[in-house]
C-alpha cells in the first residue's frame, strides 16, 4: 500500500491509474480503524479496481469542547490493517495540506435542513464540516465510487444530498452497520468506554430493535415509543440526546402512512456520545 500525504502527489498517482482504465473506489475515514471500517474497504473492492482510503481527523466537524484533540490517532495500526485488507493507496494529509491558510476563510459546503436536525441540532456545524471535507476529498480523489458506513445514517443522507446537488460524478454506496455480538454498533468512540459501560452500551441497540418490533407489530404511537426508549436508556445509565422515528427520505418525523422508516438514536455513556440506527421497510 502506498501512503501519500500530498494532494499533488496523490493526483499524479491516480491520473496514472485512470490512464490505465482503472476505476477508483474511495473510503474516507478519520482513522482508529475497526472491523466496520475494514468492511467498507471490502465493499470498495467489490466495485472498483483501485481502492483509496484516507485518514484525516477533520477539525472542521468538531465543535468547541468536543473530542478533536483527544480523538484516538492510531496511524501505524491503521496502516497495517489497511495493508492487510488490500487497500492500494492511503491518503493521510496534514491539517495544513487540507486547509492552507485560516479555516475561517475556507469555503464551506452546507446542506440545509438535513444538517440542522437530530445530530445536527446536538452538534451545530458538524455536518457542514463533514460536507466540506468530503467535497474536498472528492475533488482531490475524484472517485467513481465512495463507500460510507450506514451507522452514520444522517451523515450518509447529507453526503448523498450534496453529491446530487453539486452534480458530482461519484456513486455513493452505503455499507451495513458492523456490530459486536452484543448488538453494539462498532465505533471508534467505543474505545472511550470501560468494560462495564461497554456491556451497558448494547442497550442502545436493544432499544432500537424493540422499537422496531413494536412498530412491525402495529404500534403507531411513535412519540410514545420514542419516550419509552429514552426512559429505558436513562435507567440503563445513558444521558439523553435524541431518539426519533423518522421517514427515511428526509429524516422528518414519520407519519402513519410512511413505509420506509429510520429509527435514529444518540445518547451519552460516560465519556462517549454513541449513535446508532435501524432503517427498514415497515412490515
Ligand atoms: O465518518 C467519518 O469518519 C467522517 O465523518 C468522514 C466521513 C471521514 C469525514 O471526515
């Protein structure tokens, strides 16, 4: 695997691959890779000849007081995992390479509506940071395909929307959520949890699964179902963020006749803010 830190060098490299007629799939990450990320690499291999991944902890998507400085940086281990999974090129730029000059004067990409609800309401500016860095990375890599994990369902929707609105010639692929045996969605932030918290954290998935079962069994009182789940999470030791039953296409509250639903949840456990979701076609 080739490790490249400069935009110009990456461009030259990829130009050569394109000249040879190779297609390119891209997996952007912030590093601290776990099995979920590696499954995105596997998915990328299914679509294209050349797999490019990036590791960049993007300051623009962290708010004041969030974990930008403490975000786990495990570059050597990440590099070994990507090599083992057959990733061809790793792009690992510095903050200065991605944002020369001041971040204040950086052009931003803002996806309205979708960016201001749910995680966007709890983390103002987060999705603008994500949309901006993903747009820049797409401009640099110019992939045919880009693979994102569906654990960040709202992020996936934001990226689909920006790709469509900006007419970017890249196909966005969503990969299923990788889970531990307990049901807990794999996340870099699980590393913030103690052994006991890790056990309890699986309650988040169980609340989602039980809510889905209730809906499939005909319970349409979405507000009541969400409140019950929130109370159960609090009893388990979580601090509330949000738990919502939405329609998939715009993540607005679901109506009785909506069939494609997403139950989205975020909650705090110890030092970690965990997110998870179930998206499904209603029975
Ligand atoms: O999901 C992530 O790891 C990040 O939000 C992403 C898409 C790599 C942008 O920084």
